[in-house]
């Protein structure tokens, strides 16, 4: 017949060394259960962490899409911010209606542009923004 003991009866026969061993065993078992139970969560967390790293790596190398064109008159050029303000006749590729718009521009484009120039311009998506990559004076 099995003899069941209450926790108090079981505890009175343990030495401090046996208690330490018992606690270490329980800690190891609980850690192992935690790791085993959290495996699916860990997979999702690691996937999220590595996806964020991939996004940062992809942001460092610009993703350039096919170019989009437009035409208009250069209203302003800002070399400090790297932008051109162009009064355009609309840019269907971006869904822009006619009017003035400030566009980011490459350094080469900024150098060849003056206020008042009538231009045909091409833009390409670099990262999250469209950038004027080339323009031709009319």
C-alpha cells in the first residue's frame, strides 16, 4: 500500500542540502517547461526581429521603380533640402492634379536647374519617396 504524506510530513525528513537539490531540480524543470511551451512564441518573436533587420537592410539600398514623368515650370530650388518646387500640369503616375508640388531631386538635377526653367522631368521611387532623377529643359 502506498503511504501518502502531507507536505509537512515530507518536508521534515529533508536536510538543507536535499532541499537545495530539490529546488535546483524544480528550477531546471520549470525552465525546461517554459522553453518548451514558449517555442512557438519564440519563433514568431525571432521572425519579427529578423524581418525588422531585413527591412532596415532593404531601406539602405534604394528600391527604384520605373520612372514617372511630368512637365512644368520650376518655381523654387532648395539646395539645402534637396528639393525642387515645380508648377506642373499634373502627374498621372502619382495621381497628382495640376498645381505646385515640392519634389525631392538628385544633386545632379539640382545643379542643372534654375528658377523659371520650363522642364520635362522624370521621377523614380527611391525607398519611400519619389525623386526627380532627370529633367530636360523645353
